[in-house]
C-alpha cells in the first residue's frame, strides 16, 4: 500500500476517534471540543495531502480512486450528522448534502458498469474544502463570536455549492444515460 492510500486509511481510522472525543466528553469543555476539531482538521488535511502526493509522485491507484471519496464521505457525514444531534446544523442542510452524495455515487456506479472511472470535479473538491471549513467553524461553538457567524453563513454557501456541483456532475456525465431513457 502506497503512502497516499495509507493517509486515506488513516483518515478513515480518525473518524471513530473524532466521534468518540466529540460525543463522550472525555476532556472538560471547551478542551474536548477543541480536541475533536483538531482531529477533524488533521483528517481533512490528509485528504489534500494524499491527493497531492498521489498526483506528484504518480501513485494513483484503483484502490485510491475508490477509497479516497469513501473516506471523505465518512468523515464529513460523521461530522454533519453528529452536528444535527448537537443542534449545531439544521437537518435540512444535511439532507441536501447527503442526497448530493447519493446522486454522485449513483453516477459512479453507472459509469463503473461501463468501465469508466469518474474523477471528482473541481467544484466537488471546492465543496469538500468548504464543507470542512464550515464544520470546523461551527464546531468551535462560540456563539456571538465571528467564528459562529462564519460557520452559519458557510452552511448556506455549502448547500448552494453542493447543489451546483452535483448538478454540474450530472450535466457533465449525462452521456452515461445515452440510450437508456
């Protein structure tokens, strides 16, 4: 297993650690929250790092193409669903985020049946970065503070970008449906 794939697996392993810290309150507040935010931030950074290393050193693998987006979805979904439970993000936004991911997953399944591998588009990568930043700001939980305001604003921007990037992904890959409608 090459380094980018090891970083991706590390990201997956960080998801339960993130959840345990966030939900159990092992440390006193606000330390517990800051530790959880730190774990999430490090995990999110591995996404950028593994992609950079894979492209630079030409270490792109079929396993990496599969597991990297899975790791991203695991990390972000764990965070946003937990944040609904904690009343930090509205459920309607999370439903939109998750529905977008189902649409993209469905397209990837259709493409795979045709022996086509669909890579993430630029708007999808920007969406992932924006969602990660949104999660970090919201999880800082400092009501009345600029971080809280930024986090709340990023929810609406992330929803809009999720809808846009999902629509763009469908539009750019509409040829997959040729002859099936």
